[in-house]
């Protein structure tokens, strides 16, 4: 029996399929497991970091040096695909990790915009949301940190030139931005989730096809890798239950 | 040649209220905490602080010394949200210039290179433009005609950084994996103060690490301070890792209680003894 967390690891891994020799920058446990799964299986050329300043192989072997100054250059050079979190995200992929409420005096100060503005204008950015709810999937985000399709287009050619948001993965399903006007579309629901459930947990109108498929099943080898090699301690079940 | 060694209090003696102060390191990593603590013992206030923010920002904000913060974030890394930064923002007591991480870096480069700005493909389309209405864009003069944000130089009156080794002349060396932006902070400042884990003879520097570990050169340094464990409780690899237990204490103790127990002494020595006493109690 595949757990919900395992479908999430797999769906995150799929974000890096076909990426070739780029840095996979996962934020959070399940995206990290996903990046490692992708590298162990269908995207072996991905680069990974140790979370500090070194580029490392799957066994921790150092293969390169990536301090913050070079990391930021890798972003603007485009050879990176990051999966960030989102405290809020809207239908066009505008994301907020900075603060909730009025920016001048927020009701909840969060991280700040961090690298979200430069990430979204320069390298592919996917998102991971461990608890899909109308508080996260909102009509309007309070502070646009990561830039969505509508705002990138409005900001002009130099903003949209390298802008790409390949996918959003939540604990309920997988989404992309191939809906009308680059709006969010439900690509698949994880087994055990209904389309109605996703709609109820989303604060805006979601585009969907006629039939929404289930997120694909992991192969026996993928499951073994997740359970025995990548996350033997089962940390994935702490991030996503059920 | 000039011996630039001084004490933390002598460094602070050269600072003034209202100054723009850059602080090196990143998040809760290699922060010049001993110099920040010396600043907390002074009366200096009304500061504009430029920082990839960590507990340096938290301590100064909690003590009410910061008028404006220029930063892309403030975090303790293993504790994602800096509690005192958060409280100051939610209480409305801290003005913020919120930049993206890359914008911030190019602002440092601009200042170090005596340029008024540098162009960067970041910020456009985001609310960084809304909350910083003074930001301007610049159009490429070449055939592409692309538009970029012109990040203004982050020039500062003084910079504080912490490195692993330094000599008495102001040459300083990092031995960990990441230089962060400490060289740029020193070059972007009118005067720069380097604290270090250990003061060594110049001849020792080249023996301790490869040439590229000699990050900060004396021409960009005004003062050097030996402060063993001076980045505590942030990390200072390879000399020591972050003191996670103490950082957790900092993040969960009400500010007046934390300040009374650890920051009310006459000097850095009192802080370090108070930390040791606390650590012994935990055993």
C-alpha cells in the first residue's frame, strides 16, 4: 500500500524529469526526497548540494563548490530548478513567503521574500505545499515574492523571458499552469483524493480536464528506494500523514 | 605597518547613533556576534542595518537599536523565523527595505565598485517594487533593449564581519566552506572591523589554508579584534558549529529575561561565562 507521502515524493521527483545537468534545489523534506529519487532513477545528471556550500553526489562525495555568491549566479544563469514552499499561492502562480497581512505592519511576519523574485525570473520554479487549504491557495497573495505568469507578462519581456513555473505539488494533487491564460490546472489527484476535495480546499476556480487522472503509481523499485534508501526513518510521514 | 588590533568596545567607540551599519555572515552563520554584543552594551541606536539577517538583526531589534533594516530575510536557519525580528515587524517598530537576495548582492557589488547601481533581472513583477517605490529600472543600451531593476549601491558607514583567522594588519581568512559576502561588506564600507577566532602572525595565514581563503585584505580594514567564540551562538566552521541548544534558548526565552541573564555583564568575557554556566546546568 503506497502512502500519501510516497505519492508526494514521487510527484515532486517528476518535477525534475528531463532536466538534465542542472542543480535541483529542493526546499523541505519531501521535495528533497523527490530530488534524490529523480537523481537515482530517471534524472541521473542532476546536481545536488549538501545544504551548505558543496555540490555532492548521492553518497555525499564532494564534486564541486557552490557558496551563496556562486549559487546566486547559477540562478541567473538558469542552470537550476528550485522547488520552493509557498505560504500563499494564487491561480497564476504568484507566491508569498514574506508576510501575512499589510506589509507595512504584518499580522504575521514570515521569512521575507528571500530569493523568490530572482528565482522566478531566471530559472524554473516549482512549488510544494504539504497542507493544501484555502488559506494557502488564495485569490490574492498578500506580498508577491515569487512572480506568477500574469505579473511576469505585465512586467514586460525581460521579466517573462526566462520565467517558467513547471508544477505545483500538494498533499492532494499535482498542478501546472496550462489553464486559460496560464492559470492553474489540476493535472492529477493522488489516489484517495477526489476532485471535489481539491476544489473545496482551493480558494479560486481551478481549471481541470474532462477526466482527472490519478497521480501515477510508483514502481516497485521506486518504492524500495524511497523506503529503504532515501528515507528509511520515515520522515516523509511526519510532513504528510495518511 | 599599522597594528590595527583593538577591543570590541574600542570598535563600538568609533560608531555613532544614526549610522548605516553592514553586518556580514548569512542567517545564523558566522555573524560578528561579539561586536554586536559590544554594540548592545553601548548607547548607540537609530541604526540602519544592512544584513543577510540572522540573530544579529534579532538582538539589535529586540534592544530597540534599529531604525531601518535593509535585508532579504531574517532567519535562524534551523529555526526558520527570527523571533525578535518578527516581533518588531508585527509591532510596527521596525522600518524595512525588503530586497531579494540577488538584488542585495548586486547592491553590495555596486557599493564595493563605487557604482551608483547595478542592473539585475530580479524584482520586476514582484511586490519588492511596490514596497520600495524609490527603486528605478534601467534599459539596456544595446540591441536587446531589455529592462532591469537598477539596484542602488548598498554603501555603509561601517561594516562588522567575523572570520576564522586574521593578522594584526587586517588581513583575514575564512576556513569554512562559504565566504558569504564579508569581503564585499568591507569594501562597501567607509570603515570595516574584522573580529576573528584567532589572531595569528601574517606568515601563519598562508599555512592555514589555500590562497583563496585569504578573503579580506588589510586595505579594506580599519580594525581587527580577537574574539574567541565570537560568533557564538551562530556557526563558525570549522572552529565550531552553531550552538543549537543555546539558539533554541535564545528563540524561546522572553527578551528581558535573556538580556538580563546573558547580556547585562561588562564585557564579552561575562557573556561567555554566563553561557558556560548555562551549559553546565544542562548536563
